[in-house]
C-alpha cells in the first residue's frame, strides 16, 4: 500500500484544465506520481470523459457532489461543487500518511517529491494575495480573527502524524461551516480552510511561493517555479502563453477532449474568430486571448505561439 495520496478535482466544464494539470504532473514530477495514489473528485462527469483520463494515467476517479443539505448558492454555482471536494483530503488522512492537494488550473514544472520531507507540521500552505481571512467572505464570521493572514488553498500538504484530531472530524466541521455560511463564502473553500486553522489550532508551515506561483509573476521567478498557478480570471486558456500548458492542451484534444467551454469572449471577437478558424490553426484560436478585450495580450500570445510552433499544427483528430 502506498503512503501518499495526491488529490485534485474538477467539474465537467473544467476537465480540460485538470487534464493538462495532471499531464504536467505526470511528466515533470514522476517520482511523486509513482509514489502516490492519485485521486480525482469528479463533478458531473460522464463515462467517455472518465475514459479520456484513464488513458492518461492510473487514477482513482470518484463521483463527487456536495451533501444535499447544502444550498447551491451563487458562489457555489460559480466555482461548482467540485471546488469543495478539497474537504475530502482530510478523509484521505485516515489511510495515508501524507496528502497533497493540487488545483486544477496549474502547471507542474518540476519534481514535487521533495515536499514530502520538507514539512513536519500538520499542514503546509503558501501565503495568498488576499492579505487577510476577511477577504474571503462578504462579512465577518463570529468567533474568528478575520484579520489573520490568509493562505492560498491551491497547494496543500497534509501530514497525518502531526494532527491532534481526526481528519474525519475536520471534514465534518468544514461541511457544517459551508452549510452555515454558503451565502457569504465569496471565494469558495479557501476561506473556510483558513477558519479551520483557527478552529483546530493548527500551526501552519509556510510553503515557498515557488510551489504555488501566480502565472502573472516575473519571468525569472516563473522559470524557478515548481508549480505555476493561473489565479483569478487570468487563465492559461484565455490570457497567457505557456508552451508546456499548450502542449498539454494539444494532448487533451488528441485524446478526444473538446475545446475550452468556459471562455467569456466578446461577441465581436467570437464572430471574427469563427471566420478565421481552420483545422490547422484550431488550437491557436481556441487559446488566444480575446483581441478586442486584450489586444496587447493577443499580440504577445501570437508572437510567442509562432516562435514555439513555427510550422502549422496538424489538424486535430479525435482518438
């Protein structure tokens, strides 16, 4: 039996992004990938989609949804219930010594195995751009220090031996808090995880930002990063050019995955793109930034794409 679990999740609409994240993880972190059982918590996936992922690697795919007693508020609908499956990481602590949570909109660039020996406390997290816990909620949550520093939930390392309470107890508390505060949890699961640190008096080991580096960071830092995270609205598939991410997306399309379904481009841009798209340039137009909204970003993307792929890409064919 393996002693380490890696978990991630996505809804059906963001499965393309998770595929690329896992593709980069398997490719660039083979030691951890082989040492761990890898779990995917899947919200609203059908069997053909699961088969695409099974063709990529040996994953345990678990159908996931929130408990029925939790109201599907506007914030839950925006992020989809898949985001809250991170609560299940604490259940995995019942059978694994270490659990690592990876977000679905990341690019793994280097081997992650060393994190298993770097941290000895119950939980390791990176510092978030939001300065305080309060920024995750529409209002204060009684009984908690809302001015406490905020940690990002995009990369989490859990250590079973250092927990004084059971993982199942923490999981239960997180779902209870979501049920109670679903209407004011503005940034999804992250705020509740930060409150959990206070509730159970968990000391946090601060993980280097290089394990959860925003894609907006300077180029020199991005080259050193173990994990690049496309935070906020600035996603790999509509804002930036990262060659490895595009390579992974090409693999997704070749495996039978569909085009990005979650972009919010302007009507003018969509009309123009529909006239330009061909089987040979399909990948470019599926990922290029909206030139009406972000003309400079589009030009930069086009320049980098042309340098990375000097010849026309072959037509995308489903496997």
